[in-house]
C-alpha cells in the first residue's frame, strides 16, 4: 500500500480494487499532499450546494495518486506556468495530466451560470496563438507538452493553423510536437481538403471535452478528417456512376414529427476518402480514380467551372 495513503488522517470512507488495493477515499480532516504541482489539500469538508460528493483522492493500483479534488481552488505549478485549479489528475509517474480551474456541482441549486461567474479568464501564450479565455480543463502529455484545452461554453478564440487563422470553440488538441491535431470551428469556415473546399462545422458538437474535435490535421498540417453540416460532394467514379455525399436528416429522438441534421464526416487516409453519415453508413472512394466536386451553396456558375461534365446539367442533377 502506498505510503501516501498510510500517512493520511481522517479517512471517512474508502473504495478498493478487486485485488484489495485502495482505489479512492473521502477525507474529513485536513491533509497536505506534496505533488509535482506543489502542496495540495484534498477536500475534507462536507458536501454543500456547490461541492461534489466525490473522492478526495483516487489512486492507481500501484498506490500512486491518480487525482485530487481540492478543498479550495489553489494556484498550482504546471508546464505552462502557475494556474488556479480545483481538481487535478496525474499520470502514474506523478506527472500532471489534467487540471480543472473549477469543479463545481451543476444542479438546480447551482447553475452553469453560477459556476461561470466564478470562472476567471486565463492567459495562454502558445506557438499557435495567444489568447485569454475561460477554461474547463487543460491536459498535458506525460512529458509536459500541452495536449488539449477545453473552453468554457460560449468562449471563442483564434488559432493559427496550416490552413490559416481559424475561430475555435469548445476546444483544441495538439500533437506531441506542438502542431495542431484537432479544433472545433466556432462557425462555418471553408477549408481546403484533398477533394476541394468544404465548409467545416459540426452543428451537433457538444462542448464536454476538447481532446478530439471535428477538424483534424496530421503532424504536417494536412487535413485528414473534417465534419460538415452543409457541404455536399458530387462523386464521379471510374464507371461514370454519379453519387452524392451530404449531411442527412434523421428522426428526432423525442419528437416523432421532427427531424434533426446528421453532419457528414469525411476522412482521408492512404489515398482514399471515406464518407460517414453514421457508423454503419460508410462509403469509400479512391482519390486517384474518382473525381469530386464540392458544393457549398455557391452560384451554379462557380460549380460548373469545376464540373467534370463541363456544366452540362442535363447529364447531372447533383448540383441542384
């Protein structure tokens, strides 16, 4: 058993792994824990309208600390500098994994607006841009490099990507070398892809965590995945078969007489393009043997300039 756990006082309750190792505990007395972030005091007071009823400390099976829910918001040392935190998680090595400036209990008695009023704007100066915003959490790779940032609902920032300056909501993630891996566009933006310009935007995106987002780049900055809520793609295969890939409509889960839009996900991999309307509906085409025309509500004249039929609409109705 970890020496950290053995030295704790005021243990009110504990949870164990099947092998008997302590998984987590709730404290009722003050303890001071020395971590890579500095000295932290796990939560020991009773639950209240804002404080969650959750473990003060959780552990890996090895006994190393996995997370600490703090008594109060505390300035902590991070690879990016000193930031306020109320909840932190660690790698088993002891390196900081993720910190949450706030971790209040959202309910009918404590709303998201109440929590937002406590959330302060934090300053970040990165190679991809400098911004100041309210943050839900920040995640790091084990070596200390920044992995992702999740923004507070309603926050927007501007980042410098391989396809230019892009507005970002919800969050973004980085490759380990610091280049952008994914972002969530704040609004519909035209992005150049291997099959043409596509309007990047996922109108169904939920801002829970910014680790994985709808616009994805490889380490060289090339678009490898994109989600669109409006663009259509005309596909001309080798056998002259003409098809269309576009966002679809599906029945509303709660209202029988209504429909909701299902955005189209497009993935580029090994000279192939994959169109996903959902997990079960996947189509794939060769980038070499097929021709593609992206349709973004542009005038027909603009579409005809790139049309494989030379603008002969009698032969193709896909652009209508």
